[in-house]
């Protein structure tokens, strides 16, 4: 069986037709949902691109793998999905974005050349790169944001788009009065991108994926990682005007959220992203473009599904649709992601298993608490392996896919956020080590712990599903807070770094040293089986004590 692991960047869980969006129809996402299981309570392990993705790729929490912010290197030697799957005879390929920074210092220390196979995999999150393009080719006075060569930019140049950065000049910009109308400016979000639709980012990556499927040797896991619907929020015709101001929902926000907010939340509500999305004219420009980007993603997903059907590979290809995090879009007075309200930390997750064992669950939903790290465990089991649970901290979703009730499923979902490099850390006067947040969610109560001496935040999603009312300072809820803190403490005590020995390895090691002649603490040897002392008994062959030799 092959695995087609598709990730969309910054796709909200509720901006899909199958998730109930009232205006946005996504027939191809819905098609996969009818074929498989849609998980309705899936949470990313960090609501920021890099840290979240490293958790997907390792099956481990950010505090375990250490790459807790964009640009934090994934340390050399961290075991990845590719490492696990190759042991099981499955290749693991990247097509698109990872947002991963290589641990160049660690590689140099170990003498790993980036040009070697092992070095290249260390630099690409364990994947073999069919094509890697992280999709943010910003350029300013100090040069490019990403210093690598952009395969997408090279493609555009080959199609006749001029300049050094057609990604910025054409794919992510419109035209106004003959001038570039950059997608970086929200006022331009309603303009069509100045590019032929078939040359824009999402169709390009889809074509690369089809080329891969036509040429790749089986079995494979292909991580197809789209940059969209992540900003810049601009989309080519005909998607630019499929939606308008009438399709923009009222912002999910309440004045009470601004009354004496938690200091961390308050700092985020005052940052430039939030202030932009607090303006109605921004939301009315951006959200229709965001919806157009998703509609284009859906159409391109249809291309992939049609290709799999036409080649007969749909019947033996597992398909996963998900996102690294969501997008506030002005809800809760915020933009982008970063905190733990549902629009940010909850993610879409749809899994299609083509095997007969999954027949009973086709077209169903599952409301169990699921974490993004569960996909790594699922893929290992799908490839025929046993999940190495001393390394992978997620749990396989296979029981849910096959209609079985898993034993002892998790009681809470955990997410983490390290904001030490942000302006909010500076504004709050925190040291980098104190700029950390932890979410504990049990399906009803959501606790957010903030390091740095702050009180916790608490939301009751049964009585307040919009998460408007922070109850963290309510003394009547001290027991609920203590209960959730106990979950966080137990999670914090997890065994997360003993990755070189499994429990089975440890059990097999017990007594091994005795059988290899390490026999301390014996008085006369009668304490152990005589077999163990055999090498230490018998007549002395030479006498060096009395000088006889």
C-alpha cells in the first residue's frame, strides 16, 4: 500500500463543506471524507508552522524534538517518519514544503556531508526530496527570506515570467494601473494574481505530484505539502471573485474578551497581525481570497483523485488530508495562529484506508481526541510495522479506521507554544525560557498554562463553545484547574528521551550481565545458579601468590 500524506498550510478545520461551512463547497475534500473517516477533534502539537510540522514528521511533542519555532533546527539524529518507514521497506518522499531548518552545526560535528544520502535526509526531515519548495520567497533590503533556490521560481522563469522573483511579482501579486499590486498588502487580496491559473503554486505542486506518482517505485509514502491557503492571501482568476463580502461570516469575537484579558492574550491582541484583522475591511478582502485559495486546493485535490482512479492506484493508496494549524481570520480579535482557540489549534484530519478492514467506517466521523503525532504511528502500522512507542509519542488511528475501540485512549490533548522569539515575549518582559504556553484539553475544559508567573486561562466549551469567557481566575473552578494541571504534570513526567531502548529491549537486558560474568555482591556464590559461577570455579592453574609461578 502507498500513503499519500497531503498537508495544506494554515487550513482551518471548519472551512470545508464536509465540516459544515455554509458557503464554501469542497466536493473533493468531501469525497475523501465519504471514502474514509473524518476526525472532528484533531489538534496540532503547536500552533506555528515549523514546530507543528516537526511533530508530524517525528511523531513527537515539540518539547521532545526541540524544534519549537520556525527556524529552530531539528537536531541531527532525531528519528523521523522516513527512518521508520524505510526500515519497513517503504520509501518516504517530500513534494513541497517542510519549513524545516537543518542542524548544520550538528551535521558538521558528526562529519555528515549535505551531499551524502544520509546528510541530505538529515537536512530534509528524513525525506528524500522529489521537490522541496517552502513557498515564502520574500525579498527585502537584506536579500531573500529563504536563501535556497526556489524550484517554483525556476519553473515560472521557464514559462516566460521575468525577473529574479516571479513568485512575488506574478504568483503573489495582481496589477493596478499597470503597477505591481503585491499580495503582501491586504488591500490587494481581491485582485486576481497576475499569473495563468495553471502556473500558480497549487496546480504546479499537483503536477509535480502526478509526475512523481507516474515515475516512483512502489511502495511509497509521499508527503505532498502545499503552501496554500497560507498568506499572501491572493489567488488567480477565476478563484479571486468566487466569493465576496456576503460570504464573510461575522467575526467570532466578543467585547468581554478585551476586558482585563490574560496578559499573554492581551499582548497578542495588540500585535500588528491582530490589529489588521480587527478591521472589517481587511476581513472582507482577505476571507474571500482565503476561500478562493481553498477552492483551488479542492479542485487540485480532484486532479490527484482522478489520477489515482484512472491508474487503478486508488484501491491501494491510503490518503490523509490535514493541516499544520488553522487561521484566526479575525476571530477572538486575532489574526494568523499562535494561541489555542479552536480556529488556531484545531486541524482538519481526514483518513482514507483502502483496505477491506475499513469498510465499516467509510463516510463516518470520529470525535475522539486525536493529535497530529498520531499520524506517524498510523503510517508505521499501515506499512506493516509495530509502532516503536519509546520513540513515537503518538498512537495509531488504525483501530478507529477499522471500527475497533482502542484500549485506554488518551483523556486529554496537549499542545505547546514557545513564543520566545516574538515581540510579545519582549513586551511582557519575559526571559526566553518563560515565554511558553501549554494547552490541556479534555473535550470540554481547556486549560492554558503560561510560564512566567501568570495565572492559567480556562474555557468551558460545553457552556461557552465560542471560548469568549476566560474562567481561569474563578476560585469556584479551582478543582477543575487542579485536575487539568494534574494531567499536565503526568504528561510532563512522560518518558520522552529514552529513544535508544524500547521496553522490550530493557526487559531482555535484565539478567544479561549475570550471564556474562558480572557477579557483584555475592558472599559465596550460592546466591545464584551454579551455571553462572562456572567460569570462576575449579583448580588454580598457576600460583603467583606463593611465588611458584
